[in-house]
C-alpha cells in the first residue's frame, strides 16, 4: 500500500472519519493556499479513496462537495439523482487522479468565479468544462514545479553528490564494522 494510503488509514480509519474531517468546509482552507502547495500535499486521490475504503468511497466524498457548490450558487433547483450519479461517475472516471486537496482548491475557486458559472439551473457540463480548465492549469503548475526542482538540482549538484558520497561512506564504515546499520 502506498505511503499516502497507509498514513491516511492510520489517521482516518474509516470513510466516515475521513469524510467528517474532509468535509466541504475545508474548501475555504485549501482555497487560500497557492495551487502549487495543494499539488505537493500528501493527500489521496478519488481513486485511492475507493482503494482504501471500498467502491463508491470517492463518490461519497464528492457528492457533498457538489451539493455545497449548488447551494452556494443559489440554485433552487438541484441536480436530479440521475444528473448527480452521472456527474460523479464522470468526475471519478475523468478526474479521479486529482487529490481531495486539489479538488477542494478547485471548488473554492469555482465558487469564487475563477471558472465558468451556472445560468439558471446547475449544469453538470459547466462543472466538467471548468474541471478541464482547472486540469490544464494544474498541469502547467506541476510542470513549473518540476522545472524549478530541475533548476535547483542544476544549481546545487553538490547536494545530490553529497548525499551519494555520504551513503557510500556509511556503507564502507558498516563493512568495516565501525557503524551500525542506520537505515
């Protein structure tokens, strides 16, 4: 089991405890962070929720998030049961690689007017188009993060060399019996 899931299971032993902690109110918290911070946070994806807590766990988490958006936008007409089922299935299928932090960030910024908006009744396609725009923005941000890391490694190659040299030194010391196994 990946480290993220192991830590998640330790911290939130059930879907109920996870959903209670990661309720729609956390949108405000993640919405204040730079997108790059949300991308780099250790958090489960929607697909990982299904792996950890069982089928439909991602759906259980996303439905209250979507309901909060419709309520915020003043929608008196709610999504029908069929619309909600289809919308959650599409989000899980096409955007299931996004973490709950990233999605919380998106939902807060959607409500803030950064993406498309509803006219009249809540339109699931407005949300999926907005998620596509967000995904492009997220991918560009991820590429910038990776480029910054590569630039940093080029500027400070001694950091990488220093780590390799230290590991080599410790291995030689262990062989000579001078150091216990430090891990």
